[in-house]
C-alpha cells in the first residue's frame, strides 16, 4: 500500500459495507491469526477498560501485533447509555493499523463490520473443531447481529449440517436470519422452533447469541451426548459449562473476566482444557471422544480484528475506497 508518512486512509462504515468478502475468506483470515498467535509470532495483550462509577458508559482499548501480516494496530471501543434502551445508546469502535515493515500508517476504519463477521467466524471454527463426527443438526439461539450470520458461517465450516434450527422471538430478527441464509445458501432453509428444550436435545451444535434480557437458558441435562454448546452472548445456563466433559475457550483469561454470569455460587469456573489457538495449531484436539459434551466460550481477541481489518484495508485499497486525510501534515 503505497503512501507517505503524513496521510491516513480513512474507511467509513459505508466504504466497508460495499466490500465483497466471502465467508471462507473471513474464516481463513481469522484462523491464520489464531495460528500465528499460537506460534508465538503475534502479540495480544490484555485490554484496558474504563468505566465510570455509575456505569453509564464503558470504554476499551486493545493493542496487538500480527506477526504474519507484520502490522500493528489499536482498537478502541466506546459505548454510552448502558442504562438506556438499545436505540438510545451510542456505540463507536475503530481500528487503526500501521505497517510494521515500512513504519507507515495503513488505514483507520470503523470496526463494527469487522466484529460482526469475526465473531460468527470464530464460532464456526469452534464448531468445526468441537463437533462430534457426523454432526447434522445446528441450533442458533438469538436473532441479533451475531445470530444473523451464525448459520451461514456454520455451513461454511460444517457443510454436512442438514438441519438448521432457530430459536428467536423478534419478527425482524427472524426475517433477517432467513434473509442472510438465503443470500449465502439459497438452497437451505431454517426451521423456527418454539420448544427450546426439545430443539436442544436434537442439536449436535448449539450457538447461543441471544441478548442479555433473554429468558432462554438451555440446561446441561437438555444436551445430547456429543453435543457442543458455544456461548457468544446468552442462552446457555451455567450448568452447560460446569457439567461439560470438556471446556474450550478462545481465551481462558477473558472467559474469567467477561463470563462472570456463568460462574458458580462461589464465583468459580472449571478449568479450561485447551484454548482455540492451540487447537488450530494442531498441538491439541478439542474433542477426545465422540460422546463428550463440550462447552466452548467465544470471546474476541484483538489479533483476529487486526487480521480481518488488514484484509479489509487491502480490498478497499485495491478498489480505491476510502478518503485520504493529511492527518500529520
């Protein structure tokens, strides 16, 4: 990406919305970021958090380095109005990337689309590595941002799935899930379920993406032998974690910080058996027996945002998208 040291390419929400990127490209990019981290070639320090005493806002700053792409980036996230309804909240997230070979800036971009793609891609990788042999039925709980792309990504990594179930209550969200599935897999259909417990008993793969106000909560006794339950948002009861045969996490440290609603009465968690980057590196396996019930915790690592953001920057530059700003002139 040819540039001087005084300008910065700014990629807006609309710039990124117009980018064509396949689901397989997203999965491959995220997987490579994990592999590079497991190899010790990337850096992913803990995030910094600022939250006022009254809890009306929360801010995060995350710094990382991708060793295969040779880029350094800073992600910021700010949400205001946490006590308000979703439509009255303000949320801004950005990613600024620098080339660690030339020392020049690459781009600054809105990070919302990156997150909306990265998270279901990680869930799909967890499903691929944790699913029992011959897994055929997938259940998605929730129809928000993460729920809408969960099924297309699952079909990308587990094309053998032939029954797709959805638990949701919001008509607009349900319609959006159907629309995304039709856009990526026009020959597939999703079945809306009313009895969540019955659906859970049928499912080989469960991805829980519901919002914090959901009453849905699949219990451990509702899971079939060999099932994998993946927690992204809400929709799984703590028993699915504490009674699991194996526990997998993208990051054990992050699970203990952000997954406090899954802790036991004493605030404790079972030990994580293996983290996803190690699984993807080939050093360890997520599943060691067909009948194991596996719990998987999906929390974001900034190296995956960096890799996907850099891929977006490459595509945007090739298409001439974005605005050059003489920021340091």
